[in-house]
C-alpha cells in the first residue's frame, strides 16, 4: 500500500492536542500515532510530550560516554607523558602527581562531555537533515503543524479529522 | 515593578522585530562599527610595531614582565563569565527574564575569550612559541609541564571557548531556522540554511534539544568557575608577595561575574537603542540585571576586603609593604579609583529611580568595568614592582604607549566582533521570547480562572 504525507496547521497547542488525542484513540488503517505522527512547533512545549506519549531521549548516554572518555584520555595522556620521568631524577616527588593532574583531567572531562553531548544531539535529533516536502514556514512563526504518514486509503479519514478541528491549512503530498 | 515583557505580543511580531534588527539598525550602529574599526587599527599598528622592533618597545623587562597585557587578559577572561551566568545559571534557576538578553551575553562570552586569547600571544612576543602551551611533545619527546598553571590555563580557556561557541550555536539553531524561513533570498538565506541544519521544530528535535541545552549548561557552570580559578592559580600558586592568597580563586570568580554583569548593562543599553529592542530589553529586565550586579558587587567587595586582610595578617612583611605601597605609593590613585569604582559606585544601584535610568546606569556600568580593569592592573603591576629582592624593585615602571595602544585596540576588536555578530545572528532569542510570552500569558489566564473560581 502506498503511503503519503499530510500536514495540518493549527492556531494553538490546544487545538493540536485535541487532534492528537483523537488520532491516538481512532482505529485508522495504516496509521500508528506513535510512529506516523510528528508535531512541529515554534517553541519547546513540554506538554507536547504529555499528549504525544512518552518517548525516550538518549542524549545523556552520549554525555556519560563523552565525559568519561575525555577524563580518562586526559589522565592517561598526562600520566603517560610523565612516565618519561622514570629515567630522570625526580627528587622523591611522585612520577604521576594526582593533584595537578586532576585539573586537566577535569577540563577534559568537561570538554569530552560537551563535544559528545552535541554529537549525540545531532544523532538523536536526526540533524543535519533535508527538510520534509511538506514543511511550512508558518511553523517557525506561530502555528503548530501535525505531519502524518498515512495509507492512501485512509487519507480522507485523516483529512476529515483535521477539518473537524478547524485546521488552518492542510497540505498533502502526492501519493507514492 | 512592571511586567518583564508584554504578554500580548504576537509571535509573528517578535520574528519581524528581531529580523528587522539584522537588516535595518539605527545609524549609530555604523558609527560604533567605524569607531571600533579605528580603535582596532590602532591596536594592530602597535602590535605590528612591537613585532618588528621587539618586546623592548612594550617596556616589559625584569621585574615587570607581565604589564598591561596579562592584566587585560584577565579582564577579558572575567568579562566572559557573564554569558555563563545569564545563560546557564539563570537557566537552571528557571529565571525566564533572562530570555531576551542571554543571547548577546553568550556572544560576549565568546568574543571576550577570543580577545583574551590574543593577549597571550601579544604577551609572548614570539608568536611561534605559542605551541609550548599546546599538549604536544617536541623533537626530544619532552612534553610541556602539565603541572604548570599556565598550561592548565591554556587548556581551560580552550575548553571554555569551544564549549561556549557550541552552546551559543546549539541555542541559536531554532532561530537560524526562523531566519532561513523568513529572510529574503541571498547570502544570508544560504548562510542560515546551512546553520539551521534542516531544523523543523519537530517534537523529536525539541525533546533532544532541551536535554542537550540543559546538559551543556550544567557543564558550563563548573567550567566557568574552574577557568577563572585556574587564572587565579597563575598568581596564587606563585611565591610573589600579595599573590599567595587562598581566597584568590573565589575573588577572581566574583570579579569575573561582576565585570561581566556590568558589561551586560552597557551592551543592554546600546543594543536596546541601536537595534530598536525597546519591547524586549525592557526596564524591568534592566532593573533585575542591575540588582543582580549590585549583589555580585557586594560579594566582590567582601572578597576584596578578605584579600587585604589575608595579606595584612599574614605577617609577610614584603606582601604587607606591597599593600601599603598600593595605598600610598605611585599607584595609589589607581588603587583608590579601583576601590571607589568597585565598591562605592555600585551603591548608586540601590536608588530605585536610578535602576531604570538609562544615562545613569550606562555611566555606572562603564565605571564598574573601569574599576574591574584597574583591579586586574593593581594585582599585576604593583607586585612586580615590589618583590622580595632589591633587584625586583622597580620604582619607575610605567607601561609604554605600545602597551596602552594594544589594550585600547582590544576594546575595538571586541566591539567590532560583537556588533558584526549582532548584525548576522539574532541577538534576541526569538523562540525563547515566544516561550516567555506563551508561559506568562498562560499563567495569567490560569490565575484569572482561579480568581473567578474563587468567587
């Protein structure tokens, strides 16, 4: 069955929320709200998660790995370079002194954490990306967009739900 | 106090106002850019002259080897802490009044760090020797000394600069998308298309964006504290009289936040006028910034007194002599000016009427930063002029015109970078102002409903 994309624009979050709730509760053939529905908004709105259902964020794992590897890399780089001093007189001082080495380990812990967090963000958010064919610039101004992927046969049902909730505009991709 | 922002501003209107600032600032913008360019030209001229003639023309020689360059380096590092304060600390504290002004504070962070980095190279004189500060072994496989605070400094500043740039960029992605969607075709549109990375504002993007922004903010706070603590270690870990003080790291961090906040007030007032941001950079927000600055001024004053007390009661006669020399010797006018600007002038911020007076706050913010610059100079030079040994006494030292010229030029360089940035990148965060307006209007509606229910 071929699928097509549809984008409906709404004036505010309340209207968009009502549509999402109806879509989640309806049995529409070839449409699964968890996978086939994307909410686009001009601002970060935590309530979107409430009506869309919980979806995991995995950026923190990147942060953990980045910070740990940054710190470990720094410590072993510094300790490795100081190990040179095995062959030199140190006058009783430790070959690998922990207190001063901690400073750079700490800095690299943060550096690794920040870099890999941002890398994780790009991967998890799917960026950089080509814009979807049904993008509307109004979403970056003041409207809420609902992008759905649906079977050709069910497109009319979706359209009627969008219209019922007073969509400002409905864009439709040609069937594939 | 009035509202931080009007709750009925249309979101489209926010976009229009901010985008207009990118294309159509007031003529004063070009005057500032021209003056900054001239100042920068003076700095470049002095640097070229110093490079060709040698460090002798800077007047730097034993025992005065740091001079204005390192004092100004610390000043610019300090200035950079404002962005972290407004962006990261206030973000974690959910102080949403920061939203219209944090973007330019973050930009300040980035550009002041870049300016500070230049001073390290200017101070070196032989620019190619900069690689000694890079963790890279030489041909005899000898690594730099990882136990030196100077190397920590290089690493801390690199970490802070790159993290700040990343923080600034990530936080601007949704705004780049707005610019991409609304600006006329041309080089700007191409640039914003590239920078927006295909952002569409999907729930997946926002979800990951929120966690990323928060995480980087959490990293930036200890990083900012560590950067200025490490700069303080350049002094406190030495044996120079007056510097070997345990309170130096918090004293430096407080000074950094202080000068950063004062600079935010200065730039707030300039941007408000130049880019016609009267609706976003409002008087209540200025008032809050002023109050925050006053609180930090008092922390700095306390730590300043602690520093004097630490030296006075340390029973280190030479350190004590340096302190007395600061108060009564050749540098006394500057030392007293530092104390006046840093500890007395902030009391003008207590007068409610003056907290929202643009001319008074503009003058006060400049005086505060003058005080903060003098503070750094008064840390560096009097100590170098008055060491433990007779050959470290230098009663005639005065910075040469070349040093003054490069310091002067650095302000032009910073201003130039900052103004060009504000002309290219939205200096007010559009999506965050929309969030602010949205959440506040929602809260007002809920409160109204609650009141009605009560009746």
